[in-house]
């Protein structure tokens, strides 16, 4: 029996080859990096993740600017951790509310709470970097654990979970900072955007390519901070106190990740689209300073994703059979993404995305393109 032969033109062959190549890269990217958190959790469950044998003293650093309300809600959760020896240093970063008075009152109850401040008349381009530097100088201990004033640890084992990862040779530990869930469209965008970014930077670090961390949940050695001259070379940037520093000092051999639910911190998300937009612009403004290899990996993923959709549309226009085959392969990739994303979300206590992921998958490269165009057209707005 002779099978029907469908003539395929040269352009259709080229489009099919491009589609298959980028489709395979997408599967590789999601297996190699995005599934890294799930691999870490499986290995941790089997006892294959190294754990530090000691619990060294640690200094928890919290920068606060006009954070009286958040500190009253969340500071106690940092001060009541089940850890043998630690201090909490709150840095008053030029607050105009009663932040300092609140901390002074809490010091009467918690002896391991300390307060320092950035002088109001200090002329600096990035006050948070100065605040962190002052706190690092004031810290009694060689391990620094960073979080924000609007953050609450998952439970009382947060410090213990982060410090378990400081095995021999580890100088930087990357954790995940989640956001509280609210029933709004903006919050759903924030949940996916944060989850994708977290799975990406943790997965890349687990694969030996660390490139960033978040100040809501990050730890490193005090000696590492000062031996690398702290934030020198990045003081002209509005952001970068977390990701630029990690990009500067973190390497595959000296960096560990922690992805257990007990290691998470939970923060208050932005309440307005404008606030979220400004936050994303501030974070993305430092990405051009990443290492070349990091920029290549971060650029290729959304680029290949966008090309997949464009080539699929082109194949549908040129050849219906090839177009339907491309649609089928994209659906397989989509199911693969759902499996990886939702499995991580469930383990971290985040609501699953399911078919919503299809919208976010298309929207994400467009969002990145819009942000990049905005930064290219308004470069002066990204610096002090």
C-alpha cells in the first residue's frame, strides 16, 4: 500500500527544522533548569543533599524605611525562631515614621534585637546598599541572613533551614521569597512571575550556574561580603543589592540553594499595577550587568519561546498538516510545563495554574520585550 506523499517546499522544511530545534531546546531548558527545584526536593527527601553538621551563630539583617506597620506584624516571627544563637539587626534606612521607636520598645523584650541606622543627612546613590553595609559592619557573627521588613518566615525553622546549607566550601545560600496570595488579577500575575523567576534562578544555581538571589531570602558569609569589596562597582544602580552582588560573588562551587517549604519567606505583594511595573523596571534595570553567560541563558529562553509561536503560525499558513503537527508538539510542551510548574507550586503552598499557564506562556516574552524597550528608551530613569 502506497502512503500519500505531501510535497514540502524548502521554506516549509526550514521552518520545520527551526521549530523542532527550538522545541527541543525548550524541553531541555525546562528539564535542566526549571525542574531543578523538584529534583532538589526529591534528593533532599532521600537524604542526598549535604547538610551542615553545626549550627553557627548568624546575624539576621532587616532593612526598614517607614516600615513601622510591617515590623509590628512580622518582626516577632524573626525574633522567635528556634535556633540556638542569632541576632536580628534592624537598619532604620531614613524612616520618617515611628520605626525606630517601635524597635526600641521591642528591644526591651528581645535581648537579641539590635538597631542601627542610616543618617538622614547621608548623601548616597543607593541607601539600601549603605544600610546593608552598615549592618554587615555591625554584625557580631560571620553569617549574614537577609530579609525584608514586610517578610514573614514560613515557620520557626526558617533560620535553621537556611543555615543547614552552609556545608564546607559554601559561601552563598539562595532561598525563595514568595508573596501572599490575594484574589486579584494583578496578584495572579505576580504569583506566576515570581514563581517562574524563583524556579529559574534556583534551578540554574542547582545546575552550577548561579546568577541572582532575592534580598527577601538570601544568606552569605560576612567575610565573603568584605573580601569582595561589598557593593563596590554597583553603587550607581537603584537596585542590585541582592542580584548584582550574587552575580558578582556566586559560582557553582561556593553556592547552594534551599527549596524546602520551611525555608520560604512570605511577603506583601504590590497592590497596584503601577507599583508592580516600577518594581519590575527596577529589578530588570540591573540585568545588563550580569555575566555574559547568564545574559545568554536568560535571553535564549524567551526568544526561543516567542519563535516557537511565530513559526507555528507560519507553518499553519504554509502547510496545514505541518501546522497541526506543530500545534501538537506545543501542546506536549505545554503539558510538560504544567507538570513542572504546578508540582513546585503545590509543594510551596501556592495555588496551581493549570490552563492559565497557556496565557502566561504567551504573555511572558511580550512582557519582557515591553520592559526591554522601555529601559532602552528611558535609560536615565534607571539610575539615581
